[in-house]
C-alpha cells in the first residue's frame, strides 16, 4: 500500500435543488463524465455501453493542450444512493481515489461532495499540477450543477 501522509486531498462541495435519487441516477450515466469536463480538458470514454456498478472499469482518453493520455479507473466502492469511489488502475498519478458523496439536505435538495486523494509522480511540479487539478475539479462541479439544473427545467 502507500503512505497516506504523502497523499494530497482536494474537496469540493455544492448543493443542488434535486432529490438525492435524481442526483444518483445522473451519476449512473457514464456519459456524464464527458458532459461535465472542463472546457480545456477533453474527456472521452473509449468504450460505449458501460454500466456503472462495483468493479466497473472506465477506460478514458484525456486531452489537454493537444496532449493525449489514456487513463483507466475502476469503481471500487458502490453504495447507492449515498456514495461511490473510483480509483486509478493506470494513468498519470501514483495514487488516485475519487469519492463522490450525495447527502439529502431536504426531500428536494442534495449536497454533493467530490473528494479526491492523490499522489503525483515525483518528477512533476506538484504546485502547478495541484493548482490546475483543483481548478479543473471546481469547474467540473460547476458544470455538474448546470447539467443537473437542466433536469429541473425539462
């Protein structure tokens, strides 16, 4: 295993005006990954017809500033409609754990918490990467709020 004191952590939380079941259902659709990616980062699923659940592998192609990278994560925890966690199988990080939590605030509102624990490759400039990663996660959360809010108006 790895040393937990080497892991960095980023946590972003937002509340959306949807019941927790609707927020969970939106996350079961793996196409959501492509729809909420920040503008500078292209995220594409390399396979179609993926069904989310414990053990699901998500093969992704990321493109940033014209540079492409294959990344594979696996869902290692699945607890509908409360939370799920994906972990890197192969990719740019030494360690990547992304926990998605959903907490009902009221019958019609949900608190979403995205928590990422990661360890960078030591050859990379961790200050720049961490700042960029945090900015992308914040943009991703804002995009998620917009996508989920569009469900209300439909």
